[in-house]
C-alpha cells in the first residue's frame, strides 16, 4: 500500500510534517507481519484471571529486545517499560508530569486450562483472547518499536505498560496500583489504552459499575413438615422482582442486571440459603451511588418485612458482598488527548465515534487524569467466548492511528 490511508496530506499539519508521518506509513505496513506474529505469540500464552505472570514475563523480554529502559514488574504484576527522551528516567517528577502512558491488558476472562492456541480458519484467527486483548498487546509492542526508531525523537517520555486485572473480578487492580496515591505515575500527562479492534471508536467516558452478591439465609427444613418457615428463595424472588421494576434514567444512561442466582439443596427441602449477583452501571458516578443505595434499601425492606411476619426463631438474615467497583469518569472531548485521537482517526480515513465503555481508562479518568481507549485495527468477534476471532483487515491502520495520536500530543 503506497498511499497513506485516506490519502491525507500530512504536510498540512506541522507536527506530522516534522515527524515525516507520511514516510512512517510504509514502515507500519512493513511491520504488519511482525505485529501479527507478536499477537499470536502472546495470545498463545495463557493469562487467566490472577494468573498473568507467564505472559507478563514474555512482554518484559520483548520490551528489552526493543531497547526500552527501566523495565520492571511491579508489586501488582504490571510490566512497565520506559522510552526516555534525553535520558530521563522513570520516577523523575518532571518527566512523569509530561509522560504519555500507552497500555494494554495482560489478562483474559478465560480460566486456567482453556485452550488458547491460535487456529487459522481462512482469513480468521480463532483463539480465546486473540482480540481482547491480544491485539492491544501487539499494538503496544508495535508502538514501542516504532517510537524507538522514529527519525525525529519524541520530546515527551512514553511509558509502555502491560496491566493485570482489567477483566471481571480483576476489578482494575493493575491500574489501581499504577495510580495509587503514593505512585510516581500520578502526575502523567495522559493515558492511552489499546484494547480490542477497530478504527473509529474513541472511548472518552468510563462506565462505572458496582457488582454485588446478595445472600439471604434462613433455618431451612423439610418442604412438608417444616412448611411455613421463611424461604430464602421466595424472598430473593421478591427482591429481584422489585429491582427489575425500578425506574432507571436513560440520561445519564444507567442499567441494573441480575446476572446469576442460585440456592437450595434438593427438590423437597426449604433452602437454607439463596443468593443472586447484580451488576449496576452508569456513566454518572452520582447516579451509580444513588442506584446502589436504592438496591441496598430494597433488600433491607424485604428482610424487615419478612422478620415482622415471622417469629424470632424463624427470621431471615441478609449479607451484601461487594464483588467489584469500577469508577465512572470522563475526559472532556475538548481536551487535546481526545482531539488528537479524533484527528488521527480522520487521518486513517474514518469518522471518529466518541463512546462510553468500561476499560482500564476508567481509573485515571476518575482521578482527573486525561485518558482514552482506542481499538488497534482489524476486525473481531466472539469476544469473551471460546469462539473469539480476529481478522487482520486494516490492521496497520490501527497501529498508525495510535502512533499519530502520540505524535499529535508532542506540543500539547
């Protein structure tokens, strides 16, 4: 492919002209097979929840091969590498305040023992995690290689990070550790997460979530001889029915999903326990807090009603356990980081789509750190299933878009 995507005249933008962006496009295209090989290699290393270590070790080796500096694995398991302009080092306050973090997550949703070996089916590569986030990790490697070979060095430091715990009950533990109160990374200029595929999405708003397991317990007993004792499943059913009828705002968009429930031991027994798990989400932090208070109040009211109608020896008990909490946040569309991503998107011939989702970028957004998440090119489907697949259609454009975003932040 000789012409840059979209046929854009890069000379019209002084930053892109200075970095000779038009000459970088053939370099990105030539790297495509290498990028895909890294995606296959890293996907094939299992990284189940809380078991990302082996994949992280290989990422650290690749960072070293690419000539990055200050490569380390932190206490949480994040792998961090540094590209220093002028020899600045990780931990220096001035360099961090100007630094851009480029990240992808190591973990998958798949348990240990899942076959993650990539398999080719025509133009598709099928493997659990090949898109989410094998593609993002490969894109981070591509940017590390490109930035280390730029004809004009960057003036901003870049921190390349492979995070742990982005998925599910990982509860963003990797980025939580990166941006903890005492972390030297706290003052970074911006955070870019590369997650999944595509060319037009720019996630600038983080969907907050609260995940709860609600358990109701009682004495239980025989379904005939002990009939009349309070039944935890009956009470859970009442709670779920009430929660399903709650009015939720469309703006700010808010959702409540009862995702799992269970209880009981046999068909002829009054259960001693029943539980359900609920996922609460909103793009607005205050709305999410209000919804959680309402859920807890509904549970308490139902247990009080049950207790008032039963003897002291036949009362039910309630336990509410927090399974996860992701903060909501937003990066203003007018911020240079979002504007750079939008311009880079147009440079690869796509119309930018500003959307909300739940990614690693939630955490820095919630702390007031400018953050976005971008797809890294290609097409994919079946995410979070064992049928997950990836097609390398316009894969180089995804890498190029991420690179242009970084270049456009040079003089912000």
